[in-house]
C-alpha cells in the first residue's frame, strides 16, 4: 500500500511525514483534535478523538498501514486498528511502553536490569513498597506521565497516606532512587524479518525534568555501549517489535546500566540523527514500518542536540534571535511550528555538528544557550 497512517499529530509525526513524502508515500495523520505540526505535511487528517469509532473507521479506510508517533493512546483502539490494517509496532508493544506498571513488570519478567520497584494501588501498598524498596525513591503514575509529570520524589519521613491521597492515581509504581553517574539512551530499529540496527548511544542531560541536550556519542566505555545494544536487542525481540524504539538508561558509577523506560517511536534523544547520521531516526522508522530494509546508522560526525524549550522565547509571538546560530558555522535549526506557550514546551531543537576549526559542539551549544537565556 502507498498511504501511511500516523496516529498522533505532534512534531515526531511531522518529521516522519516529511520523510514519508520524500519516499513517495501519501500520508494520513490522526491528530486526535490537538494542535498538529504533522497535519501541515499530510494529504488527509482525521481530527476526532482517539476513542471515537467513526474516526477509527475513517483512519483505517484512508491508510494502508499505520504507526504511532506517541504511545498514550487507548489500547482498545490500537487493537481494533490492528485488526483492520497492519500496525507496527504491535499494539501489545505500544501498550507495554505506555503503562509504567506493565513496562516495569516486562523488564522484571525478562530479567532486564531495572531499578527495584513495587506496584502500588493504595496507601497500604505504598507503605509496603517503601519498606521493601527503601525510603529514597520516586512514585510514578502508571499512565500518562511524561517530562517528569505524574512523579513524586520521596525521601523518607513523609505521611504516606497523605502522599497517596494527594498523588491522585489509582495505579502507580514506586521505584528506588538510582544514584546514577549519567543518563544514556539508545535508538534501536527492528525490521519485519527481525534484523536490528543500533545508533550510537546518546548522553542525556535534563533541566527541570525535561531533556535539555544530548551528546553523541555518549562519553562511556565500549563495554557500556555494547551492553546498551544488547539490552535494547533483548527488549525489541521480547516484544516482537517492528519499528524504532528509544531505550533510556541510567549509568551507575560501577558501570552497570539500568533501564529507565522505553519509547515505542522516535525519541527526542535521537534528533541528532537528522543531520549527523546516514539515516535519520524518522527515515528508519518509515523503513521499518513500511517493510523496507533498514538503513545505515553510521554517525557522520559527533554532535550535540540542544532542545529549544519555550522558555528561550521572550514573549508570545516573539522569536529568539537565531543569528548567533549562523555565526556558529555548523548548526542546524529545526522548528516544529507550534504555538508559544509560557513554560517549557518543546518548540524545536538545534544540532551542533563537530567540525574542524570550530570549538567543541558542547561548548558551542552552551555558549548559545547562555546568550538566549540572558534575554529571558
Ligand atoms: P520522559 O518520558 O519525558 O522521558 P517521564 O515523565 O517518563 O519523562 P522518567 O524518564 O521516568 O519520566 O523520569 C524523568 C527523569 O527523572 C529521568 O530522566 C531521571 O533524570 C529522573 N529519574 C526518574 N526515575 C529515577 C530514579 N528511579 N532514580 C533517579 N532518577 C530518576
Ligand atoms: Mg516517559
Ligand atoms: Mg524518560
């Protein structure tokens, strides 16, 4: 079939749609009714809610095969969709990554390194979980958490009944606080025949619980890099996965990697691949879900990806001064065309490529970030 269906209309869907167009596919985007950067690149859109049967019918009538650009989707819809047209990754894999309780249980069942955790459904279970896991931990809601939302750090001494009541979730995970040295992630793609390819792991630095910048390749030993690939492979195989996945890790001082979470789609820490790799993560996603062979993941140049959160915008409607980027000589700007909102919404990113005669990309990224923040 020649029409790709993308469930979700955000920037990840947009960057996939741009690639799909270059490959000659027609594109239908199911926006769910939200502001949609992807819609601008689509041949058709479906704008009803994700649990609306008429919208599902409209979507599957328009698309020959489908994928998702975010995972917080009703699983009943995904299962029905999959009955009608090929969906990759499969609904089970998406659901496992959507629900933190299923995700952590999956890791435990497959003997994949993870933080110690307990499932929590009420205040009693929270008290028991704190006893088993230890007082230093983080309570995470099972569904709909992102950018650190739906999480609460515990240090000991809290009134747990009160904590649970205020938390306002009926299913959560309490996990041990990991003393990590740094955070890493890897992008892995798996095709219909089960072949896997891996991108160089990224080193991720967060600001206010949101990814701020990624350094690629990560500054870690070959053993750590190899371990990341092996763990990622084990995950995609166990999920019978077709598509691209981001796996987030904590790297501990003893060199051990611990899986934090998985994203069943392109990932923010893979945005450097757009300029720094032979095949971008979006092109790879397209190739994997369309049943094509996978492309080369070769890193063409070391790179730093800097997220543009809306706090670098001065005021609504007023753009930051991009000119320092053009003085840099080897930076590329990717804007998502989303409306400014106060706070820290992801509105774009910049890739700083290493180049002879230029300073280290990390220093260049930081210099520019400071220029922008000085104005905020
Ligand atoms: P996103 O999906 O946007 O990456 P999220 O809301 O799903 O974020 P997590 O990735 O679970 O959240 O956690 C956000 C950040 O909080 C992590 O990247 C890490 O910096 C910190 N964090 C989360 N869990 C732990 C833990 N158990 N120990 C130490 N730090 C943690
Ligand atoms: Mg997450
Ligand atoms: Mg995360």
